[in-house]
């Protein structure tokens, strides 16, 4: 294979990777909706509850690990890594749709966003909690911290608070229509998708076409050499 052929293949490979990258960015939120976010929050709530339930068994000594750290602690932490991604994507969804997730009043008016924020805090705390516990020398230190009000007790109580906040937002979401469901505040998801499609996608397609033209000129110039 000549140097020119190798260079052409490298350029085409780079262009192909660019096309994949642009397509992935353009469709980052295209398959995400509020039903999926609600289900993701349910999954996070269940995962955090599993973490707390297992830790409760340990410090109440209804379960005594044979080795420390117990293998299930690592399994639960690995599961939370996926949940963290889901929680972050939910927050990105609301931010991309103009919901100020940093304002408490906005979160009360949009309980699904509020629950997503609480879910993010819960899963981050649970992940950090498990990461911390695994570094402890043995379960006795963990149990002592729980009953003496140490670091483990503080993080355990935070998990409880975040789960309760998630439950509160869930109750509001189920009983009270959000701003997307009432009168003039209605936001048509189809319209939002159309706006996103008519702004982001053409820009990315235009960029991709520009890259194709540049590569074509380079290859044509090389053929003339």
C-alpha cells in the first residue's frame, strides 16, 4: 500500500469517526422523555433503598460478612455507576429544555425535575458512601461510626433525607399537574423536538458536508501531484 493510499484511508477513517460523533451528539436527548425519566428515578430510588437496607443489616448484625469489604458492597457500587449516568442525563434533559434546576421554586413547580435532582443527590451520596465504607478496615469500624454519629452515620442520614425528598416530589408529581400540563404553560414535546431538529441538526449536517468538501479537495489535489 502506497503512502498516498494510506493517507487517504486515514482521512476517510477520521471523517467516518467525525460523522459518528456528530450523529451521537445530535441525538443525545432524542430518545429521552418524561416517562423514561420517571422510570429512571424509580430505579434509582430502588437502588438507593437496596444500599440502605443492606447497610442496615450490617450495622444491626442481622448479616455478618465473612470477609471485608463484603462482595455485595462492590456489586451495589457498580450498579450505582450506571444509575449516576441516568441521573445526570435526566438533569441535562431539563437544563436543555430551559428548566433552572438550581432554583428551588422552579423544582417545586416542576416536581419531576425536583425528583430528578433529589435522585442525583441520592445516587451520588450512595456511591460515595459505598466507596468510603470499602476503605474501612473492617465492619466493626463502620458499625461504631453508625452508632457514634460518625461519618457513616452522617451519610446514612443523608440517604434517608434524599429518599424522603424523592418520595415527596413523587407524590406531588402524581397528584398535581406540572407546568407542562396546565393552560398557557403547555409545552408541546413535539414542538420542542422540532425546534431542536431545525437548529442543532442542520448545523451539524452543514459541518459534516463542509468536512466532506475539504477532504474531497485534498484528495483531488493529491491525485494531481
